[in-house]
C-alpha cells in the first residue's frame, strides 16, 4: 500500500533518496520504504512494489521519527546560556544521539540573564544539525523547598522583572512553574495566553494545588517524581495528581537513577505511552568523561551518566536520548514502538508540532533516525539532510 502526497514529485528534485527498514508507522513497526524529497517524506510504501526507488537507498533495522528532547541544559562540554556557540555545538552533535530537534534549557537565574540567553538563541538559528525549536526556562518561579540543583537564592529572588522578560520573549516555547508559588496560577494563564507551553515542576504543591495548575492551563510535568511532593496515601501530592490527571503528559528521565525501574513502569501503566515524554535534562557533562562541570556557576560532579552537587543532590543528568529509549525498553519493559514514540511523537504533540514532526507520514519533515536491532543510532537525517552516520547503514 502506498501513501503519498497529492502530486507526483519531479524525479530531478534535489535531495531525493529512500530509506528501507522496519518503520514506525501509526504506532506500529512495519516493513516499509520511505521516499524522501526536498526535506520531506514524499511517499511511504508498505507493500512490495515493482516501482524503482530513488537512489541512494539507506537500509536499517529500524526507522523512527527523529527524537525531540524538551530539556537540554547542555552536553558535550557546553552549557546553554548567553553564548550562542553552545547551542550551535549542541545542534552539531545531538544528531549522533538520534535527536533532530530540541529545546535549549536554562535553570533559575537572575532577571538580567534571560534576555541574554534569548539573544543567544536567536543568534544560533541555522541549519547545522538538530533544530533548536525554542527555549525552555526551568524556573525561576519554583518552590524553594523543591529547588533541587537550582540556586535557591535565584528561586527566592524571582521577580516581576524576570516574569516580564519571559512573557516578552518571542523564543520561549516552554516554561516550568510551581503552581503554588505566589501568583503561580496567574503566571500559568498569562504564559498560555502567549502560546507558551507550561509544565509543572520543582513543586511542593498539594494534590489540590497541582490540579489547580492544570485547570489554569499547564499540560506537562517536568521530570516526574524528581523535585516534587511525593505520593502518600493520605496526601497524594504532586506525584499522585500527575499520575491520575489525564490532561497531563509526564516527562521522564529514564536512566534508572532519577527514577527507579518500578517507578518508570508505574508511570507507563498510569499514563500510557501517549502521555509519557522521554527527556534527558542533560548538563554539560553529558557525553563527556567523568569530571566536574558547571550549571549556572555551580559545580556538578559527573560520574558516567549520573551528575550530582557536592552534597549528593542530583543535578541534571549525563543521559542522552538514545540511551533513554533503550532504558525505557530494558528497565520499564516498554514496547520498542512505544519507547520510540515517547521520544518523538509525544514531544512533538506537546509543542503543537504534530502536524509536521514526530511521525513518519507523507508530507511531514524528513527528520529520521535509523537504528540497528539494538536501537543504537546508525544515521540521523534532519529535514532530509544526513547529519550523522556510523558504520551501520550504507546507501545502496
């Protein structure tokens, strides 16, 4: 069966090629050939066809939509901030982890920092790899009691000036807020009016306060379980509300450290794959050797994929999204197709991009990740351009 755009595309159009393998189509891995043309998926052939495919043809065990990471503080030696070179560096390397789009993320800081970070984002827009879709500001309107690795001083000093900087930004795509902070519900409504997605996190909210935040317009939960009021049978807290409210999608750091495998399984059972988004919360030490890195001036000790403050507090992660997909399969028992959707389709829907990204469908952006049978990244395409290739898939 063939699904294609309305018109037959000219064979001479630049950037025409094909990929073959077990492709994630409508939530199911199906043997298919995808014809790519001018940066988009032109045709998907899911049955044997005598039609010749355009050359070259890339073959892989698994073809998935490109991964989208909603929370990238840094990685590969750089931290997102006031220097556009950091975002450019991330864009160039993230395709090696299957990521084709991401949200550069900054943690709580002083009011004057945000305009500088937004300017850096604007200066970093290019076509050099994974696409930065907009900024994610995690804070500063968070609970001081649940500040985690954020500067408590910055959280406690969060001001109307910082709010204005965020509301006035044209590049802010996602903001994390604790709904119980003074003015929190009003902030949520105002961000939603500006089209910014609101996530609830770093919160000490009661069950009822959390639900009020969802009522006000929040639709996402920042790194479920971490830095939020826990579930207790008489006080279900933010965790209980997040798991039960079907209006929310939960972001998970699926590394087996931030979240126990049983907790990953619980989230999957409560929310279903449609309401779980895999994120990394990566810091500068992700993808690097063990050592000491920085997060908004604070020393972060990275050992493998685990990153902590000197007092042992978890501080972001050294995780990459391709590993998160594999861990979700290995630790939580997720179906491969579902784990892939949690890294692509779900985050695309959260950002309102599910009409162009996150699925393998004719007319969608040709953001693709080609994987081997172990879900290791073999090649990554962004808008039909090959930005990463290992020794695995070679064009015929």
